[in-house]
């Protein structure tokens, strides 16, 4: 039993090492500045709205939108994923967050995607603002929207706390889950810790 546990830990460490090595070799920059994150968020939202009119309509009702423009997944068999994003309320960034998660069954190399979380209720928005860390799947209800479900989504049928759009340069992505992804606040250079929202 102990040997099996050691093997699991060893496999996980190998996966995480390969994740960071592959990120480094790909030349990707981690810990972007606030200005860089905001620029990428602007670009990602514009592209998402162009390819998904449903997302644009949902944005008009959303209390806030948390956008991770670039999530990098890397590893071999066991790996990890990482990205940085900004929370927008009424078109303005009010906080920054990191998205971190483990992944399994990946091919060797680096993959990239992005995702946006549309917070439809005040309680859902306050939940993430007042938590030091939030694991997707625990807390507010969340629905992952793919190209198929997006067609049936309207401002009158959107009743869940949070809607997630996973996207790449080609449009909405199917078959990707966010369950278990950990979202934590962080403060890029030149930003201050946001005040608690009550």
C-alpha cells in the first residue's frame, strides 16, 4: 500500500516537473503584469463575443465576468495547467486571479485554451471575491457551455449562478472540463489587494 502511494506521488511529481519544463521551453511568460493581463482579456472577450453571440447577450446580464485568456496545459500522462486572468465588473477590472489544475492523459507537449466565467448572481460574485481560493465544482452552481448548448441559451433560460465558456482560436471547445480547477486571487505588480465585498 505504501509503495503504491509512493508511486502515485512520484508520478505526480514527474508530471508537474514536465509541466514547468515544457512551459519554460515553450517561452511562455508566467506572472504577467496587470496591463498585459488586461490587454489579453480585452482581446479574448472580443474574439469570444464575435464567435458566440450567446456570450455577448449573457454579458449584458452578468454581474461580473472572470476571463482567463490563456490556460497552458503541459505534461506527459500526468501534468498541470496554469493561467492568469482578470475579473471585470461593468467593463472594469476589479481583481486578478490565477487558475491552476491537474490534468491526466495528456500527450507530451503544451496545449493552450482560454475560458470565461459569467457570474449571473450577486451572491456568486461575492463568493469568489471574498474567498482566498475557490475550487470549481464546490460552491456556486456552474454550467459549462459548449457550441451545442450555447444555441439553446438565452437571457431568459440562464438560471444558474455561473456559466463557463471554454474557447480557443477556433471557437468554443467541447470535451474539456473545469472540475477541480482551483482559482485564487493574486496581485500583479502595481496592484493592491482588493477590499472585501459585503
